[in-house]
C-alpha cells in the first residue's frame, strides 16, 4: 500500500513532527514513520507515513513528474507559509491533478485564507470536488486558555512610561521602522524577569520571537548573568538540529527560555510553553536589483504570522501572549505575509522548471503564470535572459527555452545557483573536488567549525586555528570563514578518517571485527571533533552533499572530468601531519554549560587539543584555492550582471570590464569633501564614470546597494566581444592510446586481467599487446581454451574474485606473481555479482580493501588499478568514495574502446537527455599516508597481531576521552590492562626527572600513547601544556587587573601580565623549535631552548615575587598566585624534560 505523505515548511518542523508522531504510535523513527530533509533520509520501503519538506517534494516532482506522487494521500501542511517551494508545489500538484484525478490532496492551515485556496483549485473541473473541512475545537472549558497582551498593557505591568515610541516608532506599519532597538531588547529582558517572578511553576517556559541571529545574541547576552535561574535555548537555522531539539525537553531545575526566529512559528509543539513574547518582527529575503543578489530586511509580521506564534502556547498548558506593539498598530498589520515568489529573482527555479521532462510543468512562463500569485513577467523574462547569457538555456526555433548541457549539469546539483556555477568553474580549472567542497560549504548551515553562540571572538579564534596566515587573500569575512571550514574538512579527513580507514584494513586482514568498537566509533569520532571545535553532524552532511554532487559529474561527464585528479590537497605538494595533545580546560562556550551549573562555581572543564594551529598557513594549498575562489566569484558576479552597454550578446568576461581612458568621478567630490580643486586627478563632473566597487564582486556583496558611491555596473570594451567558454560534454569517440599508454613497456612488467570468465577482454587485449605479458584470472574451472592468441598467456582458473584472486586461495598461498604485475584491469558488470545495489557496493568495497591490503603489504605502490564499468552505475554506487576509503584515488578516466578491447555488455537505458550511459575506464592510484605501517600479508595471515593494534587504537581513544587509568582499563580486550600499565610506565618514566612529579603525571598522562618512550615528544607535550596554562593565566590577569584593589595591587597585576606575555613568547619559540629538531643543529637548538625556557621560568617566578611586596591578601590575589605558581611549576617540569632530552639525544 502506498504511504501517506505530509509536507512541512521547514527541516526542524519535519524532524520534530516525525519524532512526535513516531512516539505517539510507539514506533521507531525510520520504521513505520520516516522523514526526508535535504540529504538526510530516515525511512524504509515499508514506512507508512512520510514527512518531507516542500522543497524535497518539489525536487521529486521536477525530476520524476507525476511518478513522484505515488502516495495514498498528499497532505500539504501549513500552506499559509508562502515560500517559493510551497507555491511551486501547489502549482505543480494542481497541474498533475488535471492529468490524474486519482490523486488525493489535503491542504492544512489554521490561518490561511481558505477561500483563495478553494477558488484556486476550482479550475480542476471534471466533477472534482473541493471540500473545506473545519476541525471543530472542543468545548472552551476543556481546552487551555490563551490571553493576548499588547504593548500598552505591558507598559502598565512593568510600570513604564506611556510613551511607546521607543518600542514601536510610528502609528502604522507603513511608517514605522521595524528595527530592533536596545530599548526593545531591554523591554523583553524586563518582561522575562517579570514573568519569572510572578509564575511559581518553574517548568512553564518562555518562548521569545526575534527576527535575526544578532537580535537573538543580544538578548542572550542580557540573560547571561541569570544562568542560575534560566536555561536558555536557541532555535535558528544555524544551530545543529539535534542541539535545537533539546529545546523540546522539559526542564525541572531552571526556567527554560527559548529564543527563536520564525523557525518555531508553526508546526512545532514545545511542551510547557506558557508564555510567548512576540516582537512582531520578521526577517524577509528579497532580490536586490541594485546589488544583484539576495538581500534581507526587517519587516513587520502579518496578523496570520502573529496568530501562528500565538498558537505556540495554550497547547499543553494555559498561556499568555505578549505582543510588543500597540493593539491599534496590530490591527493595521497586513492580514497575510506577501508570497516569496513575488520577491526573488527566480533564476534557479526557472532553470529547474526548464530542465523538467514532464511537459505539464516544463514551460517557466506558463507554469509561473498559473501560480496562486503569479510573479511579474519582467522578473521571469530577466531570469530567462540571464540564463541565456551564461548559456544555461538556448532558444529553440519554436521559441521555447530549452536547457543546454551546461544548464542540465547545473540543475542536477543539490546546490544553490551561485554555488553550482562555482563548482563547474573550479572543475574547468582542474580543481573539481576543491570546488565541490567549497560549493557545498557555501550552502551548509551550520558549518563544520563550531560557532559558540554569543561569542563571536571565540568563533574567530576557532577559525584562525584552521585558516590563519595572510588575511589579504580573502576579501571578506565570509570568504575567510569558508576557507577555514574547507581546511577543517580536509583536516578531519586526513587526521581522523585516514587513521580509521587504516585500522579497518588491518582488522580485515586479521579477520577479526571488533563489534564493540564499531558501536562506539560514532561517539569516539564526536569526542575527537569536540577536541578540535568542529561538528561531526555537519561533516556528515557535507560529505553526503559532496558525494551527490560528484556523482552528477560522473553521470554527465563534462569534458574536464577525464583529466580530473582526485588526490587530496593534504598529500600534495607535501603531506600534512598533526599530532594531538589533549588537555583539560575550562569551557569557554557558555551556551554549552550544563543545566545544573551553579553560577558561583567555575565553568565546567572540557578536553581540547592544544596543538594549535591545527592547520598551519597555506596547508592544503589553501592560498591557491582562496585566490581561485575570489577570481571565480568575481567572474560569477560580472557574468550575472548586465552591463550598461550590454546589447544582448550574453555574459561578460571579468577582463572586459575596463574604463575607457577617462578619469573616474571623485567620490569625495560627490560627498562635497574634495579640497584639491583643479589639482584633483579625478573628475569633478557628475557625468563621469564612477570607479568600480570592490565589494560588489565578493560573496557578501556591497551592503550599500543603490546608495553606494562606487559603480556596480561597468562598461564593456568596445573591442571585439568574446563570449564565455562553453561547458561541453565529453566526446563520444574513444581511442586505444589512453589505455595502452598505461600498460607497462619494460620486459619485466605484466598486466593482470581480473575475472574474465570467457577470456573475452583478454583475447581482445592480446590483439594489440604481447600475450606473454598478460596474466588473467577466471572463476570458471573450465580450462579448455580454443583461442590460439592466448597460448602464451598465463591464466589462473577457478579463482573466486575478489578474495582468492587478490589475497589467497583456501589452503594455500596466492598463485599470482604479484611482483611482476604493473597494471590491474577489471571489466565489471555489477549485475553478474549481486542483484541489489547494496550487494554490488559490498563487492566493490571488498575489491578495493583487498587490493589495498595486497599493495600495502607487499609495497606495490606503483601498480595501477583500472576499473571499466558503466558510468551511471559508477555514479549510483559511488565507486570513487569506496575506492577513497581504501586509499585509492581516481587519477583519470576515459571512454572504453569496445572495438579494440572487447564489447562491453552492461548498458543502461537513460531516458533523460544529455545524460551519458557508456563504459568508462577509471584509473586509480594507491596513495597512502607515509605514517602507515603495514606488515606483509604472509606475516599477517598467520598472526592476529593486528587485533592488538586495533585494541591499542580503542584504548588510546578511550584514554583521550578519560585521563583516569582505572577507567580506561575497563576495556573488554584481554590485553587492555597490560597496555594501560605500559602507558603508565611511559609517563612515570618521563616525569621521574621533574621536580613536581604529581603535576607532571596528571597533566601529561593523555599524551602517553603519542609520546611513548620518545623524550623529545614528552618535552614538546610539556611545553604545549605550559602554553595553554599561560594563556589561561593571561586571560585571568586581564580580568582581575580591572578589579584590582589599591594602586600596589593594580601595579603588581600589570607587571605580572607583562612578564607572562614575555614568558608566552619564549614558550612559543620553544615549541616551534621542538617541532623541527634535527641531528645537524641539535646542540644549538638545545642551547636556544634552554635559554628561552629558563627566561620563561624566571618571568613567571618574578611575577610571584611581585605579589610578595603587596600587603593585599584578597581572594583575587590568592587565586592569581595559585594559578601563577602552577604555571611556574609546569615551566619547571618542561625545563627538566628538556635537560633529559639534551642528555638522551635524538
């Protein structure tokens, strides 16, 4: 039976409602009840009720047409929310209802104009009935009551002045500015405190509606001193969904305050919300024609929106709603909010409509004219002209707008319009995978680097850990944050995921799977991400989007895909390395403090990696990527912006934007400030050209819009026009040379053809390549072969692929002479191995895992692996990801030559135009990190030593999570106790030379698995720990210096801070040298280190002497002395470990 579909306007609402329904039906989420948001699908084929966003349903209809609506009933909930996606869903559903009257559609809303919707669907005809069903409310005595209070009444409650102009400046919405002023924030704060005092039930919570992230931050800062009384939650699209869902839980120790944008306006029921404070403002997105980009503005909500907000209370208890506008003002608000379809450029929507195969909905002009509120034809025409100019569309002889190859490629990506263009342009530059990652990050919320709510300076510090260096490369903050997240993703892949991939291979070789670790792995990964201030869930989302976008390229195969190299930037031009040093620190993220925190107690401690920066400057080719991104963004801005002299020829190249030799107008003259008169080199005539605005071509765009004194439109050269290069599909023709060029030419090298049952491909290859240099395997046991051309070919019969061909045959060793093999070929038809995509993925995964084990174990890094298969299957099975998980990276790909190398039988019929379906040869190269230690296969096949290695990995991760040896020793592995003892010995041996041994053991224990018996690593860890404590001491001194009692105490604090600044400088210099120790300069380096550490120790000791001279014994002074003493002792321990290093040598 077909399932029931219910759409919701927002992702958060989809997840929250799906969880609520699953709980009410005693069902696991993903079983009977499922949901689909973006790239997250929690559902099965047997799911009976599905929740999706309107955007997901729209994508499905544009992709599959009427076949996307195979549901028992389609429920479109909250239809009053007029997003572009919601309006397009309505118009598409209406068109399909005209073709299939078996569809059943239910529209739901508590505040929509029902008459309009009923009239809209009356056109269906053919006897279709449009019914309006009002769900009656229970008797008023049995439901919870809601009381609405307006601004004038709030003023009376709080004893405020009757002058309300500071909170609502103007008698009507048309004349009043919707800005959130400090006075309004103070009013909201006072109102929260008033409600808290008058309401005895602590479980009753307060929901506050504010329009922007910044306004949420402002109110959060005002509530921060009251953390002992309030548990504050944030609901905003940039907050992780799981974190946002915590707001749904009832708090019994403190009053819950939820600060939310319109994400909580509808669909969501938050238990025990008794009070709603409604600012009556909202953030509206619109197309800014002067800036040529989407922009935002604060607007007054409609009465319909206000009613939805009122509905958030009175559901599970009685409620009160405080509307912070006068009642007369409220009555003048618009009844319904304006549809978004009337405010946006619709460029991406028009492109997607034109790419749709269903003729019922693939004409943008016709379809959009049938919308409930049709957009201005000029807007549609402008979008069509822009798409024509960049060659995403072309006009047919009949006048229809049809997509080009480039247009269909752009429409296939799960990305925004600008991000899609950026990805393709990066691909044309030979940096496809870097471009995909940047494009995905442009559209991702929240981004991987954790943004502590309300603490922007701490966020920028986190950003600096991943992308520091020169800030001049990035023209704006958004570009800098984007590049930092780009580096953070690469960092996660190299430092964490690569180690996990390696251990997976070792475990596979040992034939032992640790199920306990597999279950624990997600939590271990999350903790590792927390150590480095990054979000695991965001990484997963980025990875899924990345793979989907990459799959689109493999399906369409543009020209540049053949030479696209997938080797990550952290291997080229040098290999990136990072060693974690984990330490306990006070939590600086106040939003994450536990609900039981006592405001008088110090903040809770968290474990963080102190080996910073995590990514050094220009790692991962970050500067080159940033420069290319800036260039491409400028190109996108100029291509999508009409020129003053644009005559309809199309897009404009950035270099075509020049001045015509005349001096640009003086911007000081325009403001009346120029004092140079005739001496000014710029023009003082209003008719002169204005200089170009450098911010216009950035990601953020120019904020001044039409008020900008600089030009947002520049004139084109009058010389010959040069259209933009066109993104074209790969040529159909195939040549023998690409494959033959990869075959070994020396007399010692052979090629190996895997699992060629009938020797079909082997025979074809032998026609153009010496047969005696060919090895072939077959799963068939029939050794009769009539082909005389293979008389000199060594054929290995009866080997099941891939295990027996690559690893070994049961009861014996592998018969293939791997030391002779230089190139491996597998002509794969997945259907011959498994019937389902999951089974086919498993076969391919095993193939790459076994090949990695073989090549790593026998040091056969030079062997190429050439996999030939249909490109659509390659895309659907995400083969490149499966290969990457075993350290194989795609180097190049090209069409298979069936004439020279044998006809390929696996063909898929593709009905969508411009999609490619043909056999492609994919060339993979093994590239593993240099720190990989992999024993030969022959040794591992008879030993289970790899399982010990994996146990050590588990233990090391547990030790990183918990410094308590007794707790770490509870590992289920039989060797865990011995390993813990060994690590305990390491750290105690290192600390024996220190003066403060207990402090040494306590602070350096987490580094035992990294340092082992390596004295230089122990010294480095000790200096890193000292740096962290010194930085913490500096923050404390800065804070306490302001509250010092008396002149002498203030001077002592100031002197101490200067000494600690000098100490920190010496410690940083020491850490830099310890990272680059070498035998040739060892003695000089040790001498420098001893000087710097001694100076640091002296500085910190002198700070303590300064406090001896002051008679103050205040609590603050005692605390500073205690912290300074710890720093001094840590520095002393570091110097002792340095002396041990000088004695032991490298």
